[in-house]
C-alpha cells in the first residue's frame, strides 16, 4: 500500500500518519502546512487541495487516499476559502485519485451534514435526512455527493465517515484551543460569540462575567445544558484505519465517534474541580445543542471499539494543563 493522507499536519491527519508509520506503511502527506516530520517512509507535498498540479504530484503511485484535510470555520468571512478547500479541493483530489488508479478513498465528513444540532430523531443514525444548515456542513455534504459520484463510477471504492466532534485530550483544558477554549472557558466564549455576530449571547455571557478567569456552562433558552459527543483523536484514528482496510467498508457511510454523548454541565463541573476556576452558567438564545449520534453501524460492521471515555480524556487533560502551567510558571 502507498497511502496519501491529506490534512497530514492537522489534529487527526498527523495522528493517522504517526500510526501508519508505526505499522510500517509508506505514507505521503499533503497539507498547506509542512509537518516537519522526518521519517524514511514519509514524504510530503505542501499545497492547496484545489491546486490540481500539487495534488497530481502528491498522488503519484498512491493506492489509498485518506482525505482528512479541510478548512473548518463558522466565520462568515471564511466562506469562499472554505468552499474552495472543502468542495473544489475534494473534487480535484477525487479526480486525481481515480486517474492515478487509487483503489480506496476514505472521506472525513461530519455530523453537521444532518445536522446533529437540529436532529429529527435521536439517536442520529446514518439514515437521518441530510439537511445541513451551516456553510461548513454544506461543504461536507457536497463533498459526500462528489464521493458518491465516484463510487457510482465504479473505479475506486469509497468510504464516508461522518466524524463526531473530535479533540486531542490535552486540548480540553486549554483556553487557547480552537474548540475547547470557547466551549469551556468564559472569555474565549464571549470573543467567539462576538466574532460570529451573536451579540445577544455575548451580552448575556458578559453580564455573567465574575471578572476573573472562569469556566462556562452553556444552556439553551429553557435552561437545558448542552449534550454532544466529544471523541478522542486516537479513537478516530482507529476508525479511519478500519475504513481503509476493511472489505466491509467499501461503498458505505458510517458515523464515527464515541459511543456515549457527554453532558457538558457535568463535564465543566468536573473540570472546575481540578482547575479551581469558578463556573458561570448562562442561558443562551435558541434551542442549544443536545444530541446523541449512534455509532452502532461502525461497531457492528467494522468492529470499531472506542477506548477513550470523557473521564479518561479529562484525566489526561488535567495532567497536560499542569505541565503547561508549570512551564509558564503560573
Ligand atoms: P485540523 O484543522 O486539525 O486539520 C485539517 C488540516 O487540513 C490542517 O492541517 C490544514 O492545514 C489542512 N488544510 C486546510 N485547508 C487546506 C487546503 N486548502 N489544502 C490543503 N490542506 C488544507 O482538523 P481535524 O480536527 O484534524 O479534522 C480532520 C477532518 O475531520 C477534517 O476534514 C474535518 O473537517 C473533519 N471533522 C473534524 C471534526 C472535529 O471536531 N475535529 C468534526 C467533524 C469533522
């Protein structure tokens, strides 16, 4: 096998590359950013997914493509760049893979294609209607359509993985983390809501600000705390490998993520018990986030067995935070 991993400098992609190299595979990375990784079985091409020339170079000799590269943004200003990366980039990559004779193409889609935050029924299964309502979710849905087009063409086997929200455990208690900062810490949440133009939410959060660093428990307008899946990157790596290797995966769509959703109020209070920061609770406009996505199919068909519960992730996050604070002397 010769494996091309897009997004090879990213959270999931870099972990997939490490795992494949450990297994003795030959891997080529493709990303806008160089990884700086040095390994005899690893080479990389830096470039944009929509750059046909760069993609063709990266695709030479490749048998398996793990398409994990994407631009994730919910900021209106990023829309054009996101469609360029996620839709046109996926088209370019699929065409190049088919042309080069790749045999399997695994695509990282997202639960935002349903979308999980407005479920028509729970748990959300692969049969749930696809009514993406965010531009990011739409780019993933269009990406899936391009993948299905190639599956129908019959030249290569494709697998669509609808990824759960995914974190490195160490990110959970890091205020500067793209996802966990705004999700669990008040000040980053205020900045995020301002950035999204959600001024009503930002005002509510600001009014609750105790004037010192604090955690935040977001609830919906009826006081219901958020509930969602948070999956450890290491479990996602296992799912991606199963999708690449298993005969049963060909032509299939799977939800990939942790088995149990996380109650964010409980999680934030557990976080506060270790950080010592106060917890602010805020009822924000709207229905909020409250879902459960089924991973039954991937567990049954591919024997996927997630190992990282939120409790295990949090233990690691606490250690990582201690190490960070010791380093900065705070
Ligand atoms: P990440 O942002 O850490 O990594 C994505 C990588 O793609 C980055 O290294 C980035 O440089 C690269 N990239 C972005 N635009 C590019 C372009 N135009 N050309 C080439 N490379 C480009 O994301 P991640 O958490 O590792 O996510 C991996 C995949 O899973 C992505 O496709 C993402 O959309 C999907 N996904 C992630 C989550 C999550 O919660 N992390 C949830 C659902 C789906």
